[in-house]
């Protein structure tokens, strides 16, 4: 892996600094004589400004580009930067409940609004300068992935529960219609319970594959799989099956191959058509014209054990088979990657830089080492989230 670049080697800091100083000519270093006043809350008010979704960029602008000193962390404050604007004292702080502007309490609302506006423009000016650096970091794996394991797992389980309940509801009696020729028949051959269960069952299937793709990503840094240059980006952009093959060697791992084939079948016949407007790969979703007979499905009779959609719906029997396949694969993942799976369930974010990956692999050397590691990381996360410095 390439050595970590210095940000000033990638970002034209001097050029950016000149631009921001022209944008904010009224900004200056704080007056040391005012240090004691900062502790007098009666002299200052606070405002929580909108328009700063990434507070770290404000820190970069004021500290890295404009050279202002940073104080902190303090109790419930991660960082604090004091400065003067138009001759008056201000501070920007990242507090537990968000970015906060500290400003003089009396008669300076207009100046406070001007500071907020200037900082917003400064962040917008800065972002294009950081794009190359951000791309380089991503290509080299120096990134953190937000852990959304619980979100995807919860989505799958909710839809599964709702589908199961829908299938179990008693069907209403069929609606019988008498036609002009005196014959009669039902107007709807598909029951309401099966229909609603099918809707939810297909959505449940989609949610499961989203959950597993995210789980693959979270598990990856705990393994010894080496990714070449831009490997993480390529992995994230790969199809589900390609990601599966990165984690498992299908030519030698018979158990993984069984799960792969089963899930691939479900994906091709249920998930993909539902996600691509009813279209399967190749001619699988088409009906070829049979002279004297009519339109025949290109897949003709389905292979034994293959789940399928009936009139675009998932019936209750294949739904149960699919749930069994999903449960079996989740158990398989838990057995193959027990500690990485536990880390995913913890909600802690996952970093992909070389140092973090080495730490993950060392932590999973034993249950005892992992328990200590997870406790330590959970405590750090709690301190950082609550700003209990």
C-alpha cells in the first residue's frame, strides 16, 4: 500500500488560503487580552447555525487553512476555535449537540449572521480543493465505512415478519361474476393474502441481499484478503456474486459453494427481476411464440428446487423455502466470521487503513483478545459520541 500522503502535498493550501482571506478580510487572530472574558457567559450568546452538515470542514478551514489555534477537547466540547471578526470576539465550537457559534450577546446579530454566511462560503470554496485528496484516500483504503448492519438487518426482519403475517391471514371469499353467456367464474385468481404476502416477500428478499452485501463489506477488513490498488472501491462497486467470491474460495470451499449456488438462484429468479422491472438476465423473462400454441416462458419448466414468481408474485411455499435458505446462510456467516459478525452487530464503524486492519486481525486471534478490543472500542466510541472528555 502506498505511503500516506501529506495533505499539503495534494491540496494547494497556499492558493486556498489566499482565496479564503479575500473572502473573509474581517477575520483575525484572537486577542490574548480577552482570554478571561471567554469564561464570562453573561457576555456571550450561542447560535446553532444551519448549513454545516460536515463540521470537520469548518475545523479544516479555520485551523489548517487560516492557521487559527484550536482548544479542546473539553467536557461536551470536542474543539473550540476563537477569533476576531470585524474587531469582535467569536468562537466556533463542536459541541455534543452540534456546531455552535459563540458571539457577543448584545447588538451583534448582524455580524454573527455575516460570520455564518462567510463560513458557509469558505466551506464551499474548500470542498473542490479536497476532492483529489479524498479520492486518493479512498483508492488507498484510508477510509471508514459507517456501520449500518442493524439498519439493514432490521429492514429484512421487519419485512419478513410482515410477509409471514400477511400470508397467514385468512383469504376472503372469492368474488364470483356471472358473464353474458350465463357462465360464471372468479374475477381474481390470486388471493389477497398471497398477493400482499408476495409484495412483502419480494421486498424482504431485496432487503436480505442488501444486508448481506453490507455484511460482506464489514467483514472484509477482519480477513486476510488483500485488495490491490483501488481494491476497496472495486469491491464496493462489484456485483453481489463477485463480493462473495472475494470472501470465499468456491473451488475448494464446498459449504460456501452450496450457499452461493442457492442464493444465486434466488437472486436471479426473485431479487433481480423485482429490482429491474421484471427483467431477468438473457431471455429468462421473455415468452417465445409457439405457433399454434401461444406464448411460452423461455425458462419453460423451472429447475427442481428453484424458487419462482407466479404472475410476478412470490407464493407462500417458495417464501418459506427462501427464508430457510437465508437463515442457513446467516448461520454460516456467523460460524465462519463469528467475531467480525459480532463487531458488525456492535454498530461500531469499520476502518480500512492498514493499521486498523492489522488491529482487527490481531483482535480476532482469540475470544479473550476480541472481548478486550470490543470493550475498548465501545468505550472510545461512547466517549467520542457523548464528548465525555
